[in-house]
């Protein structure tokens, strides 16, 4: 114990607490400064006022948010026991000044469709038959992409961001957005995290409906930030419930995943033997994840790992997971948390390669200066990293793996932990 002026004792733990506050406060302030755009943009424009040259992104939006009485917001950040589905269309300006990877928020209302993103249609879908009819009308070769947004997002934030991703990626997919109850406030981080847990079954039911729809041949899940937790928990829940994941769920893309690396290893092992193609976008300079790490027990977040370093490199390659490192990619986002959507090369990679299940190789990564990839190996099960190694899911990414004697046969418990049997929920 040490002492300071005024005779007040200062312990090492209190010094550590002060240090953490000094580090995290600038990040909190930076987060608080985000999202300073005009609110209430969901009121549709008159279609007659929309320039004919504009691109229009049609999407179906499923949500576990509470409906709003205001047509300009549609849904709040509170939780609803009854999921809602809405047909939404967003007009994207065709002017040459628009930069790929950016969302042109209106400076005032109503939006100017010549320069701004603008909602041009909102139609609630009241039953499953209407939802399936929408999928039939908007089928794009049977490819569906489900986007799950991250922390600190309003309903309209997620709609405009997904419209930007779909448009800029050139993805030939049927766009499906799942937006969960985020209060879009920095100091409601824990509320948002619990809202992802609250929404697991709603997302699972959406995925189930897509799997059962005859117009859908394959599904790509694209999740960002805290939404990656929701995505992993929902497909994990689905795998445990059914014994395996449906074959239609072919691709899972995790962008800046706000997941404890130990927890991800557990989630991964519980997906069962046959897993989708996994791609993870990481960046060691992600300041939002740095804040998340400090308030989550100082455990490494999956989105901040260096995939070129051990033990991550070997384990991820053996698991068949491709990791794209965006650390050196420049971003207009002060937090470096949305690089996957801002980089033209990355959104095009998502739309033209990853949604079709194409794997990356050393010779065709070519994504731009500073972008590197750790290419997946051929192993399909992370429990088969080495024949003489038994690793619990917690150990897989932490590197705490001890080899067993060659002649020792793994116990039933060991086998279950490796993901070869279906574990209990």
C-alpha cells in the first residue's frame, strides 16, 4: 500500500482501477461522438420524387424490437415478445461523388434522394405466407444473406448500413436483415449484450424459416461486432437442438467479432462435426474492441487477435477458418471498428467471393495494400487438430494444449469436449 497527499491510502488495485479509467474514458467519448446524424429517416419518400437512375435495395427486416408509434422510427431499442417482419426499400444516390463504403445520411428531413440514402417503401408483413411470398419475388438464384448488426445501432442505422453493404458489394443475394434491441447508447452496453441473448431464439426461428423456404438454396450469415455473439449463439442453439446445422447455412462471416476467444472456442466446438465455411475479419487497432476487453475481464476479443501469431495461426488453419487481418487498412472510422463495410475491396470480397463459398488462397487474396489473410487449412473439425492432442474448447485458442501419450485413448469426456459428440446445452 502506498499513500498520496491528504493522507489517503492508495492500493495497487485502486491504481489499476484509475489506470483503466484513464484508458477507457477516451474510448467512451469517441463512441459517444458517433452516430451524430439526423434521426427519424424511416418515413418513406414519395416514389415519384425519386430519381430514376438511383439504385434501390429491397430487403426484408426481421426484428425483436418493440414497435414505435412513430412512422419515422418504426421500432425502438426496447424488447418485444413478438418478432416483427417488414419489407423495406432504400434508395441509394447514383451521383459520382458518392464514395463506396459510405452511407450518405441526410443533413435534414426529408432526404434529398439525389444526394442522400432514402427509404422509399415500408410495408409490414403480417404472417409467414407474406414473408415466403416476398422471398419468392426477390429470389436471387437462391442465395440469401442475413446481416446482424452490432452494438450501439438504431433500427435505421442497421437498415442503411445493410443497404450500403448490399449495394457496394454487388452481392447477388436476397437481403435479410435481423435487427435486435439496441438502445444505441454507449453506457447501455450491458443492456445491448443482454438483448442479444434475448434475441437468440428469434434469430434461430428466422434462419429456420429461410432453411425451410424452397426459394432459398443457401444462406450466408454476416454479423458485426456484438452481433457476432448473437449469430454464434443462435447457430449453436440450432445445432444443439437439431444435432447439426442445416446444410443450407453454408457461410458465416464474423466482422470485428466482440467475442471472448475462450467463449468462441466453446461455441465453435458445440456446432457439431459439419460446420459452415467461416471467415473472420480482425484488426488489432480496433478501439471499440479494446474498450470491450477492458470491461469484460481483460480477456482477448476474437476481433483483435493477430492471426499470424501462435497459437492462433495453427489452430485456426487446422480448424478450416479463414482470417483476414485488416489492421493496416486505413479507415475513416476513428474507432477502426467498421473497416469491413468501409473498404471497397472487402465488401466486394464478401459479395463476389465469400457468399458463394469460394475459399481464398495465397495467390488470389489481392485485396489491396495492407490486407493479409491467414488461409484456412483442410481440417473440418477443430477437435482433430492433432491425433495425439486432446484440447478442451477453452484451450483451443488460448494455446494451453498438452499432448497425451500416443497409446492413450481419449475418454468420453475428452471426446465430447473436442466437439465429436453433441454436448448438452
